[in-house]
C-alpha cells in the first residue's frame, strides 16, 4: 500500500512529536511512524530535567560556557548558542501546551518553576517534573498530537529503509521520497515531500545501558545507506550512576543526585573521579566555596 503525506516523521519521541506539532500547526499533513508503542523511546525515561536559562541570576553566556566546559571545548559554538538561546522559548511552549513542571513553593503561575542543579552547571537551571520530566513532556506532546487532526500516528510501524530518487534512477539530485515501513504482515510505502529521522540514539550497542530497547540506531543506519554523511559517532553520553542488578534491567539513578552533592565512590569508599578529572574535586554545589577534598 502507498500512503502520501507532506511530512513523514520517523520516531515518536520528543523530537519527532515536537516537529510534527510544529509542521501540522502550519497546515501540513504529517505521518508519525514508530516501531513499538507511541510513548516508547528514551524521551519517556528522562528524569532529571531540561537545562534552560530561566532565573534572572543566570545568563546565556554562563550556560554556553558550562556547556562548552562539559563538552571539553569540542562543541560547535553556533549550535551551543542556538540551543541555549532558544531554550527558554521552547520551555514556554511546552508549558503552554500543558506540560506541568515542578513549581516553586511561592509559585503564582505555571511559569514559576523550581530550578534544580546538575553536574556541569554553575547555576540552578534544571526545569523538571519531579524526577519524571521526560514522561510528563511526552504526556503533554502525545495528548496534543493525538488531538491534532492533520497528524496521523502509526504504532507498530517499523521504518526499514529510506526511498531515494537515485534508487529509482530518477533525474536530478538524489533526494528522499519517503520510507518503506513494515506494519503487521506487510511493508507499506510512506511517500512524503520531506522525511524527518527522529529515531533517537544507539545506546543498545552496549551490553549495559540506561537506554530503552528501541535505541538501536536505525535512523543513523538508514541515513548511511541512503548516502548521507554520518558524523560525531564517537560522542556517546554515558550515565555514571545506574542501578545494577544481575537479574534486572539497569535503570538510571538521576544525575541530579550528583548536582545536589552526591559523590561517586568505590565500595571501599575511595573517591576515584578526581584521579581522572580535577573538576571532580569539588561537588557542583561547592564550586566557588573551595573546600578540602573529601576523598
Ligand atoms: C534513562 C535516561 C535518562 C535521561 N535523562 C535526561 C535528562 O534528565 N535530561 C535530558 O535533557 N536528557 C535526558 N536523557 C536523554 C533524552 O532522553 C534524549 O536525548 C531524548 O529523549 C531523545 O529524544 P528523541 O526524540 O531524539 O529520541 P527517542 O525519545 O529515543 O525517540 C526515538 C523514537 O524513534 C522510534 N524509532 C527508532 N527506530 C525506529 C524505526 N526503525 N522505525 C520507527 N520508529 C523508530 C522509537 O521507537 C522512538 O519512538 C535521558 C535518556 C535516558 C535513556
């Protein structure tokens, strides 16, 4: 079967749903395909929250400097600036969409959010929904997407490969025409003027991971097969604190615990991180107060 849309979005995480809502808001007909259930993906498991300049005591420059520091000076400065400067507006949009973030005790409106502190940040700027931020953002986005008539959501729809004009020998520069999508027992053609890969990460290439089972790098593989240039594959975020149990799936212990002062220790109590990075010498909330190592 062939199904035609203006946009095909592959992946129903925060990236895919956000794009779908934005395109649909401009009148486009959008298909979102997702390989298992709609909420499944890394987004729903995000705990600690979203970093954004929200307090008058914070600044875009401070957030950009912290990001550069955490990125070991390897970040693309233009991307850092864009993400940092657009952050507050995106948060406002999410609140207007109905996302409920944890509020300050003296809050007068949904915008008076409580700000947490995480490792790598010199200021309080983590906007969160208790410790289930991704789940709350997904709830709000999914409710909005479901209520939008020109967004069609397809669960159990596994994108297998991109369809490109070169594969059909069509004239002109090579372009993406849509994707082959496995649904039920068959494979459908989802044709679109533009296709967005929002398939998340590839954490499942590791034996131990905090990522969900769907994080198998499908979009990266599809893009590569279609001839796209793949870059920055060496940059993988790993969570230093995970609950390990030999008979259960590991799950993340929020990074906020370290932001609020928790320390990483070996079973014998030794603080090993300062051996690898001098910045670990002080817990983030103690920065500027220089105290002796607690190692
Ligand atoms: C445990 C955990 C905690 C985290 N905590 C935080 C945090 O506190 N703050 C923060 O900023 N970030 C956090 N992150 C990172 C954050 O969750 C991700 O960066 C973000 O959610 C990625 O969103 P996404 O939409 O790109 O991908 P995802 O949410 O992973 O969505 C990918 C989607 O693509 C679908 N898909 C994949 N392959 C196919 C295919 N072949 N066909 C069809 N569909 C496909 C998946 O099913 C899924 O719907 C955390 C991540 C994890 C795993």
